């Protein structure tokens, strides 16, 4: 079993509310728009980190993290990318690739809108953890937490971190 903390769109913001959940995870996954690289540096000091860069990220984040991160954890194939779209409305950059070889879990960020949706056509689960930072139009800062057991996602939880103000 592996406990995952999934966050996105920190936009250079990291606080004790986020770090409290980081300490409870086995791994942290960041789906881009990291902002200052000090955010991921702080996360890596506490737990193993998997991440992708987002559209606001500069040269440091782009040098350290890929645009797409595809990997397998405990039998679960995962694809993370910052601007990925949603089931039936995938981003044009990945649309054909995801149809040809869909992962079991597809994760994107960018929209600042928390959403978990099953894609019936491609037989995959899509997750967007919303935004954990304070920059953007979202009203409530959010993340997701879940467990992976033998290729299956269990105990999925929405974490609300309070108002972004």
C-alpha cells in the first residue's frame, strides 16, 4: 500500500496546512504550476516527490521536471501532465496519445477546479486536485489524498485547506 498526496497550482505558496498532509503521505505528486522551486525543494526534504512543470513554471522547474510524467506505482499506471483537459475534452497535445495508450489514472491540474471523473470510453480515472496555492480564481484551496493497493485506488479524500485569501 502507498499513500499519495496529490496537489497542483501552488504558485510559490507552501504552508503548514499543506506540510501537515505531506508528512502523512508516502509520496507527494505535484501536477505543475509550482512557482518558485523552493516549493518542490521543501517537499523533497520530507517525502519522495513526482512532479511535472506547468505553464507558469520557469527554467529551474522545467530543467528538473518533465512536461509529462508517466510511471507505474504498485501496479497502477499513471500519467501526469499540467494541461491535460478532461474526459471527452482532452487537450489537443495529448488527445491521440491518450486514446492509443490510456493509463489507469490520468492526472492534470491548471484549471484550479477540483474534479474526479471516470472516463467510460478509455476506462481510466481522471483526477484534478484543484489548487493548493493562493493565486487564481478558486475560492477554496484543495488537494487530494488516496491509497494505491495492488493497482487499485482506494480511500480517496478531498482535502480542503481553507479560503485562498
